């Protein structure tokens, strides 16, 4: 859920009343509750127009839901994939549809990251890796940040090379955690870990720790490290950068480079750039995109990588924030 979605959700819940809002929150994941709760606490000076727009959009979307589909599995797959994309939705779909009681591990999601780190820091790095891939990526990154450099590097490398979790191992781990935090039936092999999971966790890790982790993985497998780097922040992830960040990024991009890069981008990302430009600049870019003929995929990817290099430099300088990597955004 991006910042705008969290803000709109907070507005909606604040308008529902205590009882109704509480019922809604029961169905949300721990990190969602934390993020929306923080947003609710910080709401100030909301205009009537903004509130009415949120309520109007909600009503429209609710009306479109209609009757529940009989084929709920396919419906859930379609909705989650459309909302989150193939990579992010895959693990969630697996857990929802295939079952898998991870109640002990799920309990960690409600704990402060420092407390989780303290609880598991003395476990074997493979066990720590198994636990972390079940947490939300930002929480896993926070937990890793409390480890020593040696442990942090070892754990991330194990996450990167983790291609699955055996049911018996997960069941035993869950039982132990359940006893520590207080049923585990029908658990199936979960496709957790791997390159994508590692990249998503590192996206939230500070640059200093991240560099050390990547260097450690390079020492183990240079190709693996490069695959992780390539996955860490892709062009489509610019949708998650706030408007101020996009405006700053636009100052460092040549118009020709942006035109080619956006030829292969989703409409939503094109619109994000256009809305952060002056009307005249947006009109010119729109015309160039429409008039430009076919462009080789390799050219598009090349320009996108150039822009991502600029993004990374701005991120390292603390001028823009990628995901939840920075402790503070602006002062």
C-alpha cells in the first residue's frame, strides 16, 4: 500500500466511527494496521472536499463489487495479481489459497522490530532467514538492521539462496515460536526466499548496511549478487516515489531519455511523470510519446537503467526516498 493509499484509508476509517473502523482493522495485516493507525493519528486540517472525494470513490468501488464470484480462487488470484503485480502477489496467494498455519511466525508481525531481533538473534542464521521471509519486507529489513554485520551478511545470503521451506521444518519452527509467544496443520512447501525476496528486503535497508551485504554476496556468487541488484529497484517502482521526488528526478533527466524510457512504461507511471511537469512540458512530452515510432526494447531498458542510476544517486544523497529506506524523508 503506497502513501496515498494509506492516507485515503485513514480518512475513510476516521469517517466511519469507532465500532465500524475497529471491524475493518480486524481484517488487516499487522503492518497495515500500524501504518494506517499512524496516518490516522497524524490527520490534521482535512478539507470537506477531500473527505467527500474519498467517500465517493469508496462508494463507487464498493458498488462495482456486486455479488461474490463463485470461483473465489480465480477471483482472488486475479485481484491480488492486478493490485500487487505477479512477484509481490505470488507469495501472498500461495499462503491464502494453499493454506499454511504460521500462527507463531505471524505473531512476530505484531512485535516491535527490535524485540523480534532480540528474540531470534541467537538462532542459527538459516532459522533466522526462514523467519524473516515470512515477515513483511520492511519489517524484515528493520530486524536485520539490529544484527551484527557478520550475522546480517550471513542471513541475507541465506535468504538469497533459499528456494523453498520444507513443511516439517516450518511446522517445527512455528511450534517453537508459538510456545515462545503465547496449530500447525496442512502446511505445504512455500516458495519463499530467493532473489526477489532478498531485493525487496534490501530496498528497505540503509545504504551502508546494504553495501556490506551486497559485497558479501559477491564474494559467494557474483552472478547472484548482480541478479539481486537488478531486482532491487526497477523502473516501475518509481510509482512509489512521492511527487516531490519525481519533480527532483525530472531536473536531472534529459527529455529524450525520458521519452524512450516511458515508451515501455505502464500508463500509470507515464501519468505520474506528466502530472509533475508544467502543463506545457507535459503537453510536449505527450505529443513526443504519441509521435515516436517503435523503439527497441533494449533501448528502452538502457534509458530506464540510466534514469535508475540517477534515482540511486539521489537516494544515496538523501534527496529522495525509495520505499521505506530512509529514517526521515525531509526536514
